[in-house]
């Protein structure tokens, strides 16, 4: 899990350097949320950390959707 978090952080930093902040957040927040959810919530039996991890993952997927909508080419009608 630490390796996945490290690789996700490196990818998010790369996107942030290019100015793609929504994509960087969409990459990093779900990975961070899963880490908090698994290690804090399930392993230590803390419901607060579990729900915090779920919230981070959901927000990350929302940011990813915003990044997708912003970079998708508009279709003329």
C-alpha cells in the first residue's frame, strides 16, 4: 500500500507541475482515501477514519470527473 501511495503521489506531482491541478487531485485523493480507510479505519477499528477515507475517495472521484469534463473536447451541435 505504501508503494501505491508513493507512486500515486509521484504521478500527482507530475500532473501538478504541468498545471493540471484537477487531474492531480483526482489521482492523489482516492489513493490517500483508500490508505486512510484501510489502515486507519479497518485495521485500527476506527469508524471516524474509515468514513474520512471514504469521503476522501469520493471527493477524489468527483475531482477526477471535473478534470474529465474540463479536458474533453466540446462537441459542436
